[in-house]
């Protein structure tokens, strides 16, 4: 492997260690001398080395997604002047990710490595965001450290970026950061994170309805929602200044809806994993979309009815319900579309161990899809994953109901 890649990977490890310090997860215990607590620092250092070594082993692996798409998109920027080529439609990723591909075109390091190192960096940010979110429920240092490293070693997180070369950790990191910041009463920064998540991946919409729940909880005023479109416009503005039509950048997701495919299911443990022969796919698709919308509205209506009982646990429960239930019901879902559910369900398990089985079920379902793509064969019928998600949804619904029975968080009030 290129020594420059090893150096960059090591730098990412240093960043992760600094993040743990900033999160005060390595601070000395009361009465202890020194800048760091020795035991957490040593354990964290060893686990970071292990997590990055594991990812380093996967960096040379090329998937068909890289060979057929990502490599060509990166090469396009290299052949057409880097950032100067942002005025031209390339691939089916949104503008913010293309900024990175354009930046990579100025480097002599192989695109495969740079693309994967970007995802690894956001794996670390995602782990930090998960620990920050868990901090809304517990101050236990070891629980938050456990959550941090559980995210880093979660199979789908490891496979998604360092092996597959996908970038789902980017939008998921911003989603978790946004929810954590909202619960910590930082509405503007939270809304900025929500816009960044949406800017990188459309799949963020599976979880974004939780912002309506946060508003009901009193974490936002209506004016704060204006931050979302403003941030998104600023996010795509560099491409506009370089010649990309403004309207095209704002409607890019709408123009890409035809690229998701006509199949009702793409190696996903969604409801369509139970049906192999559908006589009228278009009618089934419309019905499924309506079902997903009804599911979302039902959760929101419950939150509205019990808004005076909304607390941080209920918000997290609602986020997990959205992350699992919406893509489970929607048509045209792909193998990676439960990535946010994977991580949010893990945080939920650390917040309440009674949901641990739900985390295992979600991970099992996701991994069936990953196996189907990466190995080009099914380990088990995808319907097994669908059943696992149904059980996870039921467990999450129980957690959500129990959370609504708890007292409201201190100092929280409903704001219009």
C-alpha cells in the first residue's frame, strides 16, 4: 500500500483520539493527576489501531460500484480540470460529494484510496456523533466509549466505507449530530447538520421527520427551520458560481428519481422481500408509498397527542421507528438503505439495554443485503431480514410507548 495512504490513515486515527479528548471521554477522574485518564486512553488507543488496521486491510478491494461508477466519475474530474468540471452533470450523487471527487483529482494518490479514506474519516465522525448522542441519556464514560467503538466495529459500518467504498457514514454522521445538538438545545447548528445530511444523501429523508418531533418537544421554533434551505443553498453555491445552473442544483434529487430502478426491491429486507411476483408493480409501488406516509403520520400524530410527555428517549425512539419503518415500507429500496437504522438502533441499545435484541435484528437484516451484493449470492432469503425488521419495529414501538410514560425532560416546554 502507498505509504502516503498509511500516513493519512494514521492522521485519521489522531483525529479520532483528539475527538475522544474533546468529548471528555478520556478526562482524568476526580482526584487523578495528568491530562488524561490512563486506562481509557490506553484502551481507546488500542481499539483505534484495531479499527483502522481492519479498514486498512480492505482498502485495496474494488467493488463493481467502484469500477463502473466511482472510478469513472473521479477520472472525469481529473480529465476536465477538477473543480472547473463542476458545471457538468456527473454521476448520480449530489453536488457536495462531487466537491470531494473534484478535490481528489489534484492528488497523485489513487482515487480508490482517497474515496475510501473519506468514508473512513466519516466513520470516525459517526462514532463521535453516536457517543455525543448517547451523552444525552447517560454520563457514564465507559458506556459512551463502548458506543463509540461499537459503531466503529459495527459490521455494516466497516463494510460500507472501507470495503465497499460507499459514503453512507457521511449523511448518517450529520443526522446523529443534528439530533444530539437539538437535544442539547443547539437548534441552529442542529438544522445545519440536517441540511448537510440531506445534501449528501437523499436517504436522510427517512430520519428527518424526527425534526417535527423535536419541534413538538420544544427544541425548535418555526424560524429555525429556515436554516435548512439557507444551508442547502450555501452548500451548492460553489458549484453554481462555477457554472452549474442554480435550478439544476436545487432539483437534482427530483431529476434522479428515474435512476433508482423499476424493481420493487434491490437486495433489501423491505416489505417487498416477502413478494417475488407482483402482478401490478406500479400499483404496489403507489400503495407502499402511501403506507410509508401513513406510518410516518401515525408516529407524528402519537407524538402530537402525547406532546406534553415527549422526552429525549421518545425522540430517539421515534428516530429509530422512522429509520426502520419508512424504508421498510417503501418500494425500490437498496441493500444499504438501512444504514441510519443500523447506527441509531445501536445508540438506542446503549441508552436502554432492553432494545439490544432490536439492534442485532436490524444488523442481521442489513447484512443479508450486504452479503447479497458483495458476494453476488444470497446467504439466506431476504424475507428473513424482513421478518427481523418487523420484530425490531415491534421492539422499538414498545420502547417508544414506554418512553412516553416517563416524565418530560426537565426544563422542556412546547413552543410554537
